[in-house]
């Protein structure tokens, strides 16, 4: 299993950051690398909510597996190549003095054998770049009217 974590400081409170993340179907509004997003379940929040995201020509489903309002959101990503067993993204919010530390951790499980571990590490590097883009988009979206 490979794990990569990217972090950003957002000049907003955890509640303000959470309000954006909790609009689960609206990731395409602030993540420049997501072309389209929508819910595929009637449930729009909490464990079990599923959104469909389009990233270029790739269509993925993201199923919420952990939802701790104001603190943590985790979702399993489905639709990646079959060589990958599982991928999970976890958004963690931690209050700082006047801002929020936002950490996005990606866990990639491609299996226990060395070739599979190489695949997991390679996908982890790609996901790290994607995470940096999403964090930058979230920060820009929330801070755009900060003077």
C-alpha cells in the first residue's frame, strides 16, 4: 500500500472549509481538474453518498466511507484500472490560529507483491499531483474574496 499526503493552509475557519467539502456534488465548482460532478444517490451527504466525477475522459465514482462533520471526509474511488485494488482519499481539517490546515491523504492498495507495489507508488505520485491541484482549487475558491 502506498500513502501520500498533501497539505495546505486555508485562511478560513474549519466550518467554512467544511461547508464547501460538504457540498459533495459540487467539487467541480472549485477543483479545476474535475470537469463535471453530480450525485448518483438521493443521499447528498454522510456515509453512503456517491458522486460521479469526470476527469478528462475518465469517469469515477466516489463513495463516502467516513463523514465527521467539520473534521474529516473519506471516500473510496471506484473506476480506476483493475490492477488497483482500492484508492481512498481522506480530507482532514485542523484549526490553526486564524486558518485551517487541510490535509488530503490518498491511500492506494494495488496488492502485496513487488510489481503491484510499484504500481501503487506510481499511482500515488499521480494522485499526489491531483491532490495538490484540488487543494489549490479549494484554497483559491475560499480565499478569492479575502483582502
